[in-house]
């Protein structure tokens, strides 16, 4: 029996206190990458509250939950969390004026991305690992992972993939030079605030420009990762061929993870809804080859994948559209009815179960 409400970056619990654990609950925990939970051990000896609490972290109890998770995913979560914590330590030193150690950052990222590239399922849930606390660290690690994965999907060599992933990781390091009050502001940003935020690309470039460990084209990609092909981006409002494909890889990874993660001032959006927005509503801003590479990573799901729809209904994928993989045909669990999300645009996949 669950000992306390289980919250995962949500206002409402995904599982409530005093719920008896069933196979379905184990699947929910797996979907949110939770490998251990506090449980109540009810027995004839009527242990005191203190004794029960002391058992909540018992290795045997944790092992029961861990055994339901793929070993690779557990390994990745540990690497990811260590990476976030180590990046945050580095970020704190930049705030105080220390120089960026590119070699150290690369060493933080390489084992994480190597693990991620071996297990595609990780990309479906990458935004779930993020939290409002240490958001920049979470975002930087995730953008590094996604940038590397997109580059690999597009056929870049292993060496180039690691360079692009490292550039993605470092794209937002210039945020360390932005006033903390603005970075952590809970209200909407004013125009003046946003002007300061937009300077982070310049700060990031200045912080890495003298490093021999990062190729010149990667430094440009960091500088340009908020530029858009239609000229609506910053810091220079560049257009089309003036913007490198490398910067577009980081740009797509950056906007995807930002929109699918919970922020201080905004709730997260379904990853499938975000993919649709990037491809259709934001058409003309991003390199379509890069967008399609991202979609093939996180939007094209296997047949029979169980999903939760924006209507609250559960179902499973029965057919994928080649041109709209994030809008497949779904068989609803309760009624057996098949709905085509390509035809029904008011409904979208909320998450994978």
C-alpha cells in the first residue's frame, strides 16, 4: 500500500496515498521512470509509525519496484541525475566568474548520451525527468542528449555527434550571466526582462569562444541557436542560409524540451502536441530535415503502444500515418472504438502509458 501521495511535477498525485499496488500501478510508475516508492508494511505486529517509516527505504522493498524497470533505464536515470547535479555545480561557479571547463562538461555528457542512444524509450520520457528546481541544468543536459540523437539520426559521424551534443549542452550556459531575479521570476517577463534573457546566446558564445576543444562551427551554432529561418529569431535576426544546420539542430532540441517541460511560469505541453506545433504552426522557422529527425525519435511510436489521450481516454496505437506519425489511429480501451487523430484534430496523445 502506497504510504504517501506520489507527485511527478504535477499538482495532483499520479497515485494517491493508501492505494493498494496493482500491476497497473507498476506500469504507471514505470511510465514516469519511478524506481522506488514509500509503502506501508501492514502486519500482525502493528509496528509503530517510526518503525514503518524506517522500512520505507528498505533495499528489499526498493528491489521489488526496480525489478519492473529495464536495467538500462535505471542506469540512465542514475547517469542523468548525476549529470544534472554536476552541471549545476559548474553553473554555480560561472555565476561567480569562473571560466568554463569544456573538457569537464564533455565528460559529464558523454556517458549520458551513450546510454540514451542505446535505449530509444528514453526519448519518449526525457521531459518527465525535468523539474522546476535546477531547470537550466535539466534543460541543458536534455538539449545535449537530443542534439546528439538528432545529429546521429541525420547521419553525422560519432565525433561530430559528440561535438554537437556538447554544443547543445553548452547553448544556455550564458544564462549564468543573466540576473538571477530575472531567471527565476515567477510572473511573466517584461520586455526589458526578455531583452536581458536574449543576451544569453552572446554570453554563451563569449564563454566558449577561446576553447580549443570546441570546433568553430559549434561555437557559431551556440551563438545562433535562437535564430529562425524566417528571420524572427535573435540575437541578429539571421535568415535561411545564414543560419547553420548545426544551430538548427540545437534550436529544435531546445524548443522541444522547453515546451514539453514544466516551467516556473508555464505548465508543460504534451510532447506530441509540441511536435505538431513545431512542424505545422511554426512552419518556416526550422529546418524540416531536423524536425523530421526529431519526429522519428520521439513521435513515431510502435504499434500496440498504450497511450493516454487529451480527452482522458486510454487506448493503443493500431496504425501509423507515414506523414503524421504523431497522429496515429487509436483503439479506445473501454469501447473498442477506433479514432483517427489525423482526422480528429481536437484530440491528441497526452502521454505514453
